[in-house]
């Protein structure tokens, strides 16, 4: 899923007050962490992930892996925090602007 800049801006606004729900540490991406990540993303659609591992390259690799594994979109990355979005067609909790009209629509 590709998001326009207006859609990402809207999601960043929604994600500003969120606390990180998933925390990745030196142990990396374990099976239990990935299961929790999948459940959390399916339930919330927009989540913050704290990635506290080594250097910037390692953090970027883990964030890329998380996006690839779950089919999520990286909305924003600041330091060790990443804001990830994946639409849940069954729940549709998040309303984002329409790509063409910039009007809010239910995704």
C-alpha cells in the first residue's frame, strides 16, 4: 500500500500522542515478538514501535523487516521510534484523506 504525503501527514498527526506498543531490544525479532506485533497491528492499525538495537543501520533493517513481514507502511521514523500503519479491512478504525480529493474517507 502506498500512501500520499497528505495521508502520511494525517497519520503522523494521529500517531503523535501514541505510546509505543511494541519494543524491540537486543534480542531482535523473535517469534513471540512477531506474533504480538501482528496481533497489535491488526487491532490498532496505527502503532508506534520502539527499536532499541545497535546502530542506525540495524534499526533501519529491523523496521524494514517489520514492514515487509506484516505488509505495513512506514509512516515516520524519528530516532528509535517508528510509526507503522496497516489497514484492517474488518475493523477500519482509522479514517484517512482520500488520495485524490484530500477529503476524509473511511479506509
